[in-house]
């Protein structure tokens, strides 16, 4: 194996900021190792300050956050919940946990996020059938916010709650406010590949104190306030641990630097490759600032001379990880019988898209090598 192949370049690996170990040391010294403790409280406060949400509940994953949000919103078996089709399955699997029916909305080319016109069509359709949707979950794709205000214009007259899947958009903004702000609830992820990580974890945020209090209670097995264990409802083991939160506190401190670096990486790829025939990049909607969690390009195989998978395999030969765009939910075998409004845009983005290595600790030499390898795949 050549020297270049020894160290794998990952798609989006963790990048520590420097103070994580200090927070973890404090957690050890206080002996708050088990779930809960001052680091959890501190992390929630840090995240409230970052996002502008009044209340936050630190949890075990972004999927757990969405599950709790839907339950708190009153989603029950047989209900309709509308979601983005172009997303990761964790955005929509919680709908099925509650026995509800996910209905999928295609993307638009402007943002790659949920198409508000198709959403309006879906809302009108289900209301006409006497099945008013119980919630709508747009995903902020690859760190770009969905068009919240346009979506709220559609939902508010009907009293349908907006729950934003902001798993990928920590540090992004929409019309000057942090990703997720403006929704009834927003779910965030700190999985190992996200822009900041706690190794694994998530968070649910809201300006509604009662909802977040209920999320905390449900996330701790819904135990009644008795000296013995009494339960009147079924809860979950979803709370974030004190040690994990300690890592998160160190990560929150470096969010501005991480967003700046992610955007620099995207700009580099676009500058180096955007003029190649058949290559274009994910647009930035005019209403916000994307965190560019992943740099994503589109390839026209006929113009460029190679397919996205040709490029992916060529990079893999050099021990460099890249990945196709999310496969739309309406094309997943597990959702083959579910309704989708539109579908062609997300299918096109899946067929032509490739996510490039976007780790914030990558060296300039690594970026240049990736760009040259991609150029070498074309004509």
C-alpha cells in the first residue's frame, strides 16, 4: 500500500476542539458518571444560548428527539405525518414507532429541501379526506434550512405543528435565526459524523416549557414522583449521559469555526471542480446560510465522462470515503406502499449526487488530491 493510502480520509469524522477533555475531567472529578448531572444541564443551557430556544432536553439521539416530539404532538396510530422524502431514515422511522403513516414530499431544486408547493397540495388533499396531518417534519438537508416561513404559512391556518429535523443543520441560519428556530419543536443530532459530535446524542428544543419538561420525563422512563417506581405511562431510556454532555460542551464552543471551515471546504471544491463539464454543486438558498455539513456535487455522466459511482469507486481505491446522496424514502423498500407527492427531483438528486469528504481537520493537500482524482475521472 502506498503512503497515500495508509491513512483513510473519511467523509465527516469527529474533530475535537480542545476543551472536551477538560469538561470530561470535571465530570469524572465530580463523580457524575451516570446519566444526568451538571454537564447535562450546562449543555442544555449552552444549546439554548446558541439556538435562541428557551428550553432544551439533551437526549441519546436525534431519532429519539423526533420520537418524543411526535409523541408530545399527540401522534397516534393511523395518523398522517408529512415528511421530506430526501432524508435519512431516522427522520421518519419515529413516525412508524407510533403507528402513524409517513407521507413523503419531494424536494425543490432551489434548496433540495421539502417543496412547499407540494406540501400545500398534500395538506389540502388530506384535509379534504378528513385526515388532517398531525405534524410536518421537513429535514434541513446537508445543513441547509428548509423554507420555514413558507411552510408555516401553509400549516398555521390549519393548526398543524411544524417539527424541524435539524439533525444536519447545527450552526446554520434561516433569515438570521438559528436552524430550527420558529418551529414548535426542533430535533438535533450529535452523531459521530455531524458538524459537532458528542460521540452519539441528540437534543429536542422548543420555546414551550411544558413540552420540554414532558420530553425529559418521558426520556427517563416516565417515572412518577414517588419514592418507589411507579409508572402511569410508558416512557423511554432516552436521556443523554453526563459524560456525553461534557464532550458536547466542548464541541459547542467551536461551532462558528466548524461552520466557517465547512464552508471553506465547499468553496474549495466548487472553485476546483465547478468549471468541469457536467459538474455542479448544491445551491445555497437566498434565505439563509448553510453550514455545508457535507459538500455535495451533481455529476452529469454524459458531459463529465464518468458517473457518480465511477468517482466514488475511484476515490475508494485511494482509501478516500465518499457517499451517494440520501436515497429518497419513497424509493426505500420499507416504504414502497407509502404516498409521495412528486418524487422526480429527489430521485434525480440521488442518481446524480455524490457527497465528498468534508472533515474540518482535513489538510489542504488532502483536498487538492481529492480534487485532482475527481478531475482524472472525467474526459
